[in-house]
C-alpha cells in the first residue's frame, strides 16, 4: 500500500506548487522575483526552442532556435509582487540586449525552479530528429 497521503484531484489542482525566489542582480542594482514555470509555460518555452524546416520533398527536420534562449526564459519567469509577468513576449529581443551575466544569473535560477536541466534541450531535439510524419500536414 501507499506510504503517503493519497491526493485528490481537488488537492492537486489547489496546490500552490510554483516556487518563487528573490534573486539579486547587482548589474541592475536590485533584486527580481523569479518563479518556476508551470507545465504549460515550460512546454511553450521548449517549443520556442525548435523550428521545423522543410527539406527536399516532404522531409521535415527540427533545428535548434536558440536566439534569445536566456531572455525567453527570463521573460517567462520574472514576476512582479502580484505574480504577474514583468516582461511580455514582445520584450524578449530588448531583454536579450541586457547583460549576459545578469540574464545568466536569473536563467540559472529559473532553470532550477522549473526542473529544466541543461541536457533537456538536447534530449528534446533528439526526440524530434525524425520530424513529424507525412500525415502531419507539415510539408
């Protein structure tokens, strides 16, 4: 039998399970509030790291789309005191122009809070190497 408390659907859906940490960013002269991603946010982030490219015929391949990878994760993870994102998707390019060291500091924390390991993107790319099937509508 189980060694722990059996959770109900309601208990799982009501759980406040997204951790938040204040991260000092000396280059910016203060601290930011960083929250781990939800499952949907993580999926969206990982999806943004892949571009599908059509080759000859119906061959489709996944290629890395790593431009502004750190800024994308930072934009999804930095929140205000009310829990709302501080940055929008439109801010990613501008955010990517900020200090690489400052972005890396926040990126590292966001990765840990979101259960993202450095090897996750490589694994994601390998799982899509063959691309979608010919029936996928992508050609």
